[in-house]
C-alpha cells in the first residue's frame, strides 16, 4: 500500500518519529495535536476552551494540507486530563463539526499529556 506523509507549517511540527498526518488507503490519519502555537512552539494561554480551539486550528491546518476539511472527518479521539472539562471541550468541538453527519468519536481520560496540555485530539478523515 502506498502511503504519503502530510505536513503543514501552519501547525506545530512533529517533534518525534511521526508525521503530522499520513494519507493511505483512501484515508488521512492525523496525529494527535496539543494546543501549541505553531508560530512560537509554546502552549497557548488560557483555559481548556482556548486550548481546544488551538488544537482544532492545528488540526484544520493539517487537514487543509491533505486537501480535506472537517466535513471529511469520520473518526475523532479526544484525550482529556480532567473529565470535568468534557462539556466545555464538547461545545468547542461541536462548533467545528456542524454538518449533519458527525464523526464517530471516543473521549478518553488520561493521566497526563505532553507539555501539560489539558486536551489532545487526533482524527481520521476520508482522502480527496
């Protein structure tokens, strides 16, 4: 199977042995994004809503680099360090997924995320 790395300079660069996204088999697999400002490499200031917005902005940039939009997302996984943040993150998330058919999704509580992030999201989208 042919696979292609996808990257965007409008999202934080990969800092390990992974790609921002990989296109393979008619799908685009986006690595998890945390709320890093791609211009500075620093965590965004603010609450979990601000963090979730930055995460989704980062994911939008990687989707765009793959020729995709949020409308093509079929699966999302949200990682939260505190399930008390679920409602706030869900509201911010819902602003990006306004289409009739929402992606399948899982939300998982984790002990910690890189750089002290409160939220991380990864996606799978259909390729164009």
